[in-house]
C-alpha cells in the first residue's frame, strides 16, 4: 500500500477546523481507526476515526446513512466493539472506507451537516485496545538494540550469529496488553542478585520500558499457507505505538534457554489509534542492507521491499516522574529515534512468521522489538540509556534515574513529517508504574 492517491493530497483541509494547520496528529490525510466511548459512560464501545481534536463516531455516522454500498458495510463493521471484523474485510475495504471518510470530512462536503452531530471530542473520550488481539508476537528488529543489549548480557558474543539471517521473535502474551493510560503494579518475580547463592521473590528492581511499533494484522492466512513477501503488506491493517514494559532483573535470570517469560507478560501498552499503511504511504523509504552484511534469503527479499520497505516514523520517549507531575512539569524527552533504522521490515516480519505455514489471524499483533538508533541517545530502553543501571542520568528537576521508580509515567509519541506531505502522528502511548501490591 505504497501508492499515493487523492487522500494524501497535502492541500486537503477538513471542515473539522482543529484538523487543519499542521499542529494536530490527526489531519484529514491521517484518518486512524480506534475504539472509544464517552469517558465514564456505560455507552457501547465502538469504532471511530480521529480527526483533529475530535472523533468521528462511525456507528453514529453509519446510523445517519451517509455512506453507500461498500463503505456502508465497512462503516457497519467499524461500529462494533473491536475493529476485527473491519480488519478481516481486507485492503480494498480499508481503502474504500478511507476514501469515503476523506471525502466526507473535507471542507465543502455536502455531508458535513449530517456528520457534525457524530463528532465526540477526544477530551471526553476513553479508549479500548483497538482490536481483540488473539496472538501477540514480539520481534527484535533493531540491530542497534540487539548489539547493545547483547554486550551487556554477553560481552564476548554480543550479536548472535543468527541475527543477520533470521527476524528473531518470540510468542508473547496478549491478555495483559492494555491501552494508553494503563497503570500497573510493579510486578513480583524471581531475582538473582549479584553474588547471591539463591534467588528471592521480590518486587522488580529494574523496571524498564521498550519503545516499539505495533503491527496489526488485518486478514490472515490459512494454516499451512505461507504469505509471500510481496503479499505481506496487504495483510497488515496498520501500525500503532507499543510499550513492552520489561522487568530486567527477572529477564536476566529467566531468559535462558527459552527466552522472555514473566519479565514481559505482566503489562504491555498500545496506543489507541491504528494508523493505516495507506496513510503512511508518503513516508515510505528504500530499505537497504549495510555493505558487508549478508543479503536476506530470497523469501525475505523483493524489489518492492528494497524500494520502499522502510517507513520514516520519528519515535520519541518522554518521562514524567511523580514529582514532576506534582509540580506541574511536562514530561521530559529521554530519546528520539526513527523506525527506518529497523534491520527488518514489516513485510519481512510477516513473510518470516508465516514461512513455516503458521497462520496469522485478524487482530494479531506484532511488536517490532525495541527501536534504537545508531547513536546512544537514540536508545529505546533504559537498559541501554543507563548501561544496565551502571550509569544514572539526571532529569531537568535534579532527580536521577537508572530504571523506573513508582509513579513514573512513560509517554511515547510518533509522527511522520517531510516537505511535500502532510504531517501525521500516532497520538500517545502512555503508562504509569504503581507501587507493588502487598
Ligand atoms: Ca520487546
């Protein structure tokens, strides 16, 4: 879905005035999908599209009969309590819905009067995880993250020999994925302290975040039927921001030989809006392999992947401590990186995941793995920024951190911006660590 069309025209403006002017994450060129209701209400959860500081309620829009034929069927599906039915309809339906929404929300649209009553201010909304996530797989696609972490855990062999051949991943757990605003108690687990003869059960002492991009599968594949790389993107509904909270002390004790387990499955946070691959079309970039690195096996390689497999998404992490919140200080930036630094593309993740016949299903989610850039200040986790707790950093108010303390809120933001295209954003993925229970 890398073709530009009328929905990407940077000159388009909306009759929802807050969408115009370049300041909003959600101009008319974006049109991301989410699940919402009015905050504190018992209303049914339903699908909506972010436009400026408003949400177009798709159940209500379907109800006033503004969409016809295919778009009406898509809008009806969007009115459900998760996006899975709409996701399963496939790229022609997603694209048709986007075009219908773009035309309906444009300045001068004859539908404006009917749709004005279908807007809900984002300030009055609460969100749900946008899809019923059946299976969640976490990849490890940043070679910079893999190398730095490898050095900390295994100084003599930081990057294992399979890394440049295999898009490494593990099967995670979907049940504890929450939406932005998630709060969770610091988990308990086994910690093997340095020099100790036996582990203890204790609250995590090395609580970390991981800056990731979420990949939502739209429609899947039959068991036993791999998805070829050139078809892979047609299976992807869109992307969101993802925080894979990580208990580093549990992780370093438990991860061998089978990989992460309780270090990861106590909570993970996803942003409420899924930005479609079609919306990201202006921000595609060539994907390359550094000279001297092995070229991917043929099932992970294609002309389209080489030409436009990477996506230019700025990824920012901010921290707001309890003390900052109490004194009204805004979150402070910890890092700024870019998804285009990923070693593996979205299409390679899908092709690899299914090459053995594994079936993906609507609403399945991939984490990209922590996105870190080549420079140390582009690291997407505290494990890297603090060198596994060895090097504290100082916040603007004088507080120091190596890992997260109780009350710390981590905020992730993502956006795409370049000359000749409308700036689009992902909104926020925020979450807060609370004290351990008991
Ligand atoms: Ca991860």
